[in-house]
């Protein structure tokens, strides 16, 4: 009798432990990655990053979400509504320090850096028939300046300002890259600002069927912008990036970075950073600029404190 009792007690214990283990195993932490519009570069690369998390890191799954991009993303991340975000390094700096467009908000102290990724070029695309050869020619024109909550829109304002122009001198439309391309096609806007890795799908599609030209930022203006805003760098958009683009175009660029919320555990961030750098081929497959990502350059242009989990990985491998 006593034996039976002991055995049944033991059995109950074993069952309880097993049920607990299954319960824990099934309970995966769900993480959210804020990206950008669906015709940008954040969206496919953020999607590839979310897949790496879901497939390669135990106990967690991740989803990529479409958003208005950088400015919206730092707000989402700082509030803890998402766990990771793709952000321009200039915008994350302004947000963390409560300057520029964030000067009336509390500094966003929950933002941490995971890695810088690839250059994002400020591309100014103009309709071929609109006679826009320089930024000055945007005066009086209807211009897509980026989605509400985008970093693009901040770049548009800064670049116009370098020419002494403001939104009072143009007709500004807050449009995503995809909307901007559609509006350029049907003539509703004459030009669009696009801050994104090249080639950007929205421009590639547009240039396939319509005549467009890229408006250059000459070196003297690029240098003036860099003096005022050190996260800009002078770059060229190589000839042939888009159909009928026969010449290199002078431009400025910032860096895309992966940011993470400070409160995410060091172990989870360590595992995810490791998985990211061990699976770079899937990012390169998602977009050409994914091929720029490397451990060697992951801290170049870093504008935030590094998350301790990511730092642990860098200490191991760098
Ligand atoms: N850098 C852009 C922005 O924050 C988004 C770029 C993209 O979607 O690839 O406005």
C-alpha cells in the first residue's frame, strides 16, 4: 500500500515537472522589429533580421513591422512598444540627446545601439520633365519630403536649409517612398527625397517606366552640411544605379543602424547579436546593402551607447 502511494506521488511529481517544462518551452518571448515603408530597405532587411531571430535563437521569435521609419521608430523603441528598430544614426543621436526635432521631448534614454549597418544615401529624385537640376529648382514645386515620422523628412529640411530654403518655399507632401513614386508617375509631385540604401526599390521601379533624374548635392554644400551635422558623409551614387543614370551623382549619406531597447536582457541581446553576425548571408540575400554589414564596421558611426549584450559579443570577437 505504502509502495503504491509513493509511486503515485512520484508519478504526479514527474508529471508536474514535465507539464511545467512543456509550458516553459512553449512560452517563447515574442519580439518586434520596427522597420519602415514596404518599398524601402529597412523593411526587407528588418524582415531578414526577424527571421534570423526566429530561426536561430532559442526561446524567442520576432516579427518585422512596417512603420513611418526612423523618427517613429525611436519613439516606439523608447516607449518599449518594440524591441528593435532600424534607425538612421543621425536621428538616434538627436533622440538620445533630446536635440533637433526632439528638443521639446525628454531625451530618449532607453535607446541602445546594436550595430551600424550600411550607408543610406539622401537621394533627390525629380521628374524628367520638371527641369529640376539643383535643389534651388525645387522652389515652388510640389515635393515629397518623406513619410510622417521618417528620418528622410528631417534630411529634407536640413538640405533645403543649406540652400536657404524652408517648407514655405516648396509645397511639401509627407509621403512614403512608394506613395512618392506613384505621385511622381502621375505628375502630382515633381520631386521626392528618399533617404535609403541604394538601389531603393521605389526608385528602381519608377525609373524603369518613367524618365527621372537625380539631383546632386555639390561638394561645397555637402561640406557645409557635414560641418553643421557631423553624421553626414559625402558619397557618390554610382552611374548605373538606376536605369538611364549615366553619371556618378554627388550626394550625402548617413548610416543605417540597428537599435535595441535598453531593458532587453543581456543574454537575449548577446544571442541575437551572435546569430546576426553568423548569418550575414541571409541579409545580403534580402538586399544589396545587406552585404555591407560586417563585424569590422559595426561600430563605425555608432551614435548610441552599445547594449551590454552586444558589447559582450564584440569583446569576444573583435
Ligand atoms: N532612412 C529612412 C527613414 O528613416 C527609411 C529607409 C528605409 O525604409 O529603407 O526615413
